[in-house]
C-alpha cells in the first residue's frame, strides 16, 4: 500500500465457549434458531490493523495470517467486516492492512473467525475515532457472521435467533478452563444437517440451565452443561469426545462439554492445579490443550 502511515491498533480476538446450546429448528432462510449461553475466554488470536492514508482514494484492504492455510481473500470474514465498516465512511481515504496471529483452532466451535472479525471492527472503530457504539458494531458484525455480535459484546450472554440476538444474564464465576481438540476441523453446516436429518430435539432448555448459572456455584454450573450437537455425534466421534471429557473429569473437572458444533471440548475447573493436571494428561494422550480463564472486560 502506498501512502503515509496513519495508525496501528493491536487487539485480542477472544474465543467463545457454549455453556448451553440447543437447536430449536430450521428457519425459512435456511439458518437455524438456537438458544445458547456463550462465554468469552482468554484463548485469543492477536489482530493487528494498520491504516494508511491513501492519496489516490483507492481504500484497499489487505489481509495476512500466521496460518498459511487460512484463506486471506475477500471471502474471509474479517475482510468482509472491514469492507462493510469502511463503506460507512466514504470520505475517509484509508487503506487497511489486517494481520491475524492465530492461536484459536480453526473450525473448532470456538468462533475463531468471528472473533477475528469482531476485533477488526473494534480496531477500525478506534482508528476512525470511535464513531460507532458497540451495539452498532454488533449490527454490522451480524451481517457477516452469527457469532460476531457476541464476540463484540463478550462476557456471559444469552444468545437467540441465529445467535446474533443477545441478552444479559448472570456472569459465570471465575474458574479455570481447559480446551482441547481431539481431531481436526469440522463443518458447522454438516453438523446442523445431521440434526435435521435425525430429527433430534433438545432435551433441555434455557430454563433448566439459567438457575444453575444464577447460583454462582461452579460445581452446579458444571453439572448443568448441555450441547445438543453432542446428541447428534456419530459413534466414532462420540467415542473420541467421551475420551477427552473423561480425561478432564477424572482430573476433577466439574463438567466438560463440546463447544459449538465441535470438535473443541472444554472442561471447567475450580482449581488451577487440577486444570494443569488435566492438561498434562491430555498432552500424554497426544492432544494439545490450552488453559484459559473467563473474560468479562471486552475493552480490547
């Protein structure tokens, strides 16, 4: 990009986990309605956004990533979010470079791509002088991904609709979270299709989970975790998920669950030494874990 350097913002793109997730049914637009409780966690990508004055007014966007396999074209969700933001300010002659340092596993049910798009929007908003509220940024984000609004707002929140309609709830208590992926990337589209084909209905509701969250007791919350995608898992997949969950619970996880459509599994731990013990056991089983904490302050 040609032009004079203007500003650089470095921000974190935090992953999310689903403490509760039920698929309520397919919508006429092809998406699915869900009920979920989402939580931001400290596992994060680092997103760097540089703005350059572009005298020619071309307003170019370039995107790069530390992970060579990640597509860095105009189909990337962070690129699309940046384009939508910049279209709102036609008189700002900036060209933008976005670089993503990936730490969140790709296509793992942790909203890594959505988190990158959210961090990009927040960084651009700072570069442009904070003209938009978080709520407006969330509306922009919803146009590129269902999880982007949550990744912008963060904390502990109830999600409805496609996941873009958010409501407040009791924050989960602080704890230690171990995240592990027992196998490679999965297709969210295929996971929803399997639920549709099997005709699976949720066996728990938000009304079952929210009292546990309101209790503020990590043991109570751990026993109430639920993800309907686990009910739709094929036998071999279910076996691998159970192996990881069993390792976690055998090292005093108060609960373990698949996040999103998987394959990431998270375990909740009251004590750091138990989280470390579980992580060591996972490493011994050939699975690389991450130890993280809940995140509530989304001042990126």
